C-alpha cells in the first residue's frame, strides 16, 4: 500500500522536499486550503510534485456517507484505500466562556470525534465497536485526514478553533506511535494549529501505554474510561482489566504530566442497576483522592442486541450530586446524535 502525504510531520516532509520551506508550503495547501489533488499546489515546482505524486497518495480516505442528526451532529463514514471503513463525528457544542471584559459569552464550539483503528481489540462488553473485532491500525495520515475532510466539507475556516477527541473507533493507546504522530501533525502551527490543549486521548486504561504517552510530553489531555470502581465488575465490563487493573491505572495517572490548568478526565459509563448506586459513587471519590480529576458521567446508549440498559435520570443526578458534594468536579455528558447512531459506543465499520 502506498503511503500518504498526510502521514508526514512537517519535519519529515522537510527531508523529502528540499529546500525546507517547501514543507511549510505543502502544509498550508493541505491543512489551510484543504486541497485534494497535487495539481492545486500552484507554487510547488513540477518536478517535486511529480516525485511526490509517484510515491505518495494524497487521498487516504473518501467520504462515502454523511448523516445529519436533528441536534446538528454529523456522522461521517469514510472508506479507506484498502476497502475498510471508519466513522468520525462532528459535534457542535454550546460553550460558555468569560470574555476579557468579564462578560459571559455563549458560543458554539466544534468538536471532532475521530477513530484510531478499524475495529478494536479490547472487546468491552457494552461497546458496539468492539463487537465486530479488530481489523487494523490507522496510519497517522488516515487519522489526520478525518479532521481535514470534515473541515473542508463543512467550510470550517482553517483558523476556527476546534477540539479533537480520540473517542471514535479503536483504542488510541493500542496504536500509540501513529496516534502521537497525528497529534503532532494536528498541532503544527503551519498546519491546522490545533493546540494539544484542545486534543483529548481517551483510553480503556493500558497503564504501560499511559506512561509511554506521558513520556512523549505531547501536552494532550488524558481521559480514562473507568466505568467501574471494583476490579471484579470492571473485568466483566472491560476484559482488559485483567491485564491492567484499577490500581495500575490510578498509579499511571498519578505520574502523567498534566497541564497545570487542566485535569485528567475520568469517564464513567452509567449502566442501569450495574454501577449507578451511591456506594459506587462513594468508592469513586476515594479512588480519585489525590488526583486532579474531573468525572464525566455518560448515559449508557443501548443498541440493537445490547444486554444493558440506560440508567434513570434521577440515579444519574444523584450520582453527580454526591460527587459534587464531596468536592469532585462532575459533569453529565449529553448524548449527541442518538438518532443517527453517532453517540458514544455506537460507531462501527460497515
Ligand atoms: N477506546 C477508547 C476510546 C473510544 S470509546 C476508550 O474506550 O476510551 C469512547 C467512549 O465511549 C468510551 O468512554 C467508551 O467507554 C464509551 N462507550 C462505549 N460504548 C458505549 C455505549 N454503548 N454507550 C455509551 N458510551 C459508550
Ligand atoms: Fe474498544 Fe473503547 Fe469500545 Fe472498549 S469502549 S471496545 S476500548 S472502543
């Protein structure tokens, strides 16, 4: 399989497209002007274009389907060059921010939820993505291209701020090298310039890889899919817990370099009658003791054939209330795009 031009960091591109400033120009064509063919790179010499074109494809993905939700969420189905497919989701979130003059401003903030693998090896019992097994890792370029094509398709200006969450299909830390590379390409000031502050990597808790990610010092935010406070329940929900138990995850998180203004996010999938009780909430508080953490409660999203149920709203609110009363920051994630199966855990390859 041919490699893709989008697989290259700017530094790597400088090596293959002399003189150095060509890499900057190519980045601008790709990530500010969203070009889709080599012909459009008008200031690049013909012989260099010819050479790059022979070696590297510029079309890692094709959009084959777009579904729009009534809440504004859009789900994209992409075909990869080997015929596999992955999904990504564009979300429009309301955000509140204090402006310099002290006025509270409401505005819409784009978030793109991207995939890092075709399928997933982890096989969590509640997740649809894990059900269809694992096909392969995505390359950095295939990860980057999801955001590039979504920005192009929605005419999102290149300088418009947007967030990236690695929460689509796959376990990002099981594909750490390509994921880390994609993060560097996203944050390059000559490319999409998406600050690592605005990127969040979500993991099912591969403790050794959390350490490796920390050592890379990318500056990205970390989210842990915890979902249970006892190892026995967590093993039932997430078989990976046999290899990396709760304590090993907490220990790895304690060593993770967190931006002083940020916190590690713990995702807690609330499932009716499984983990929605206050005893669990209490245990969660003690587990997070000593960590700069925030908790994001997620409603379990049922799908056809799922064995679990969505929790009651009142249990969700009680759970949240308890955490807040103990001084733990806690939000409830709104499910977006439920009508088009674009919500958490509902992505799959077709
Ligand atoms: N593999 C990584 C990232 C992708 S999953 C991880 O597990 O963290 C993104 C989030 O969706 C995870 O927190 C996952 O637990 C959650 N999720 C999976 N299935 C879900 C479902 N049916 N309903 C709600 N959330 C789900
Ligand atoms: Fe994989 Fe995450 Fe789904 Fe678990 S929840 S099967 S780790 S994608």
